[in-house]
């Protein structure tokens, strides 16, 4: 039987959709194994394909993860796409195509650490969110205000000591659950999820929602920057105070996908994984 590796990490729980995906793969003649990307004893050449599912600690070990990407064969999404997408600097290419981003100040590791208070004053922001450039979802995301003082500045210095960062205007729509995750499977739009604030509840929280036409347009425009075929993609968007749809994240590494909330997506996903795996083996 053809075997597929479902790539996870050592520090995170299993996704709710994983048992459903494994059952669907088995019905298609594919066995599956869950394995951490940094498991030293695993033979990546011994499986037909490897699928990134929940490798959420890649931002904690970016150099090791980059090395793994160079070694692992037959990866879904393709390794070159993952390398490009794992640094949020890829959003600059999306902005050049006309995708509206959340207002952002890009901060580079190794450069002088700016004054957070002065930055917020210069941008005219009452509050901001600091995010690592290399990390999934809300990992190490911190919300600041102008009154944050020394503790906020110290947090900024710690983050920049680890790597590049984004300082973004805090949009109140996050608190009113207006963030949407638009999920694409096997190159086509599958479903949308209305998110609740990740800083408060974690990355799994959300309910199925209708994707609005403008949200879909932004998501498809963002994905047009990727030339390689994709097994999966998650485009996170929300509306700003003026009602404009803005991109929060283009998740091509290991997004949640919320497959368990839309059962047809499990079948489409399993079909695509099995098709790729069987093609790789020549079956």
C-alpha cells in the first residue's frame, strides 16, 4: 500500500481533521503516518509523499526547517513554495500585485531597534500588533499600545533579537470576529471560516461562513503570485475601519484549513493527496 507522511511537530496536538483525512486516504488505498518534521530517525525517501499538516514550530527553528526542506523529497505544498511563504516578507510581492495589506512597518533583525512609542506616533496608531516574520498564525504575536512603556519596548527588542518582525496597525475588526479564513484545496476555493480572536482563543476557533465576493477576489489575487500548483492554501483577511478587505496572512506552510467543519473538503483533500502520491510511485 502507498504510504503518505502527514508532517507535524513534537509540541502540538493533532488537528481535529487528521483522523478524517487518514480514513479518507485509506479508502483510496493510501496508508498514512504522522511524523514530526524534525524526527531524526524517519526515512523521508521511504514514503510516496509528505504533506505538511501541523509543523507549527518551524518559526522556532527556521534554519533547521530550511535544511529539512532541502532534504525532503516529494513535499506538498512544494518545498520552493514553502520556503518563499514561510517569511511574511512574501506579502510585499502580493502588495505589488494590488493586494491591500494591513498597514505594516517592516523591521529587520540586526538593524537599530526603533522606539516603539515614536513608531506608533509617527504612524498615527493608538495600538499595534508585533508579529515575527517567520512564524505561523498568532505565534509570539503581541499587542501594544502607546502607553506600553518599557515593557513593550523590551518585548520589541526580544523579538527583533530572534528575527525580522512586522509591526502592524491593530484593527478592531479582529475583536468583533470579522476575520475570515478562505480555504483553497487542490487549486479551488473550498470554504470560508469566520474566526474569533486568535490572541484570546488559539488558532482552531471559527465557524463556517459565507465568503463575500470582495474577499474571494483578494484571496485569488494573492494566490496568483504563486506559480506552482498548490495542494492547500489559507488566505486570512479582514475589513479595516473603512470597510476595505485587507490581507492578514497567506498561509501556505501549515495552516489549520478547518477541513472537519466542511466534510466535502476532506474528500477533495484526500483525493488530491492520493493522486499526487500514486503519481509519484507510478501506480
